[in-house]
């Protein structure tokens, strides 16, 4: 379960930033997770619940935005959604090798006081 390691690093970054700003409490962490990132949001949430104890984020909540995958078709010059592992343009049926979205793994913001 690599989500524990991901959350350890994410929480560590958030706590360092909160402490650097003089905050005494973290209220919320917001993340963006791509559908093709290999990260399971429920496992990440579980790791957060466990790891936040006895930190400035002990009462914080985790908000996760899932970013759907999309590819670029060079022939049609258009972006299209990728419902599964087949990256084929729905218009011209040309295979695409350019995944534009869906691999995100970002700590977008933290809310502190």
C-alpha cells in the first residue's frame, strides 16, 4: 500500500508549511489525484485518518478531487476522455500516445489557522 508513504510525505509537507506560517491548526488538505495515477483515494483517506493523529492536522479533513484521464489526438487536434486503458480517438480511431491528464498527484492547498 504505497498510499501510506504518499500520505506521509504529503502530510509532512503540509505540517511544515503550517508551522512555517505560524499556524496552530490544520483544518483541511486538498489534493488532486489523477484517475491513471495508480493511487487509490480510499486508501489515501484511510492513511490520512491514521497519520494525522497527534499532529496539527488531528482534526483536519482531506478533500480529494479526482482528475479524469484524457488524451490528445494529433490527427484531429482534439482532446478526448479515456474511459479505460485504450487510448483511441473516438473520432478517427487513431491510437494516441499523449496522455494529457490523469497522472496528477498534487497537494493543492492547505487551510490553517
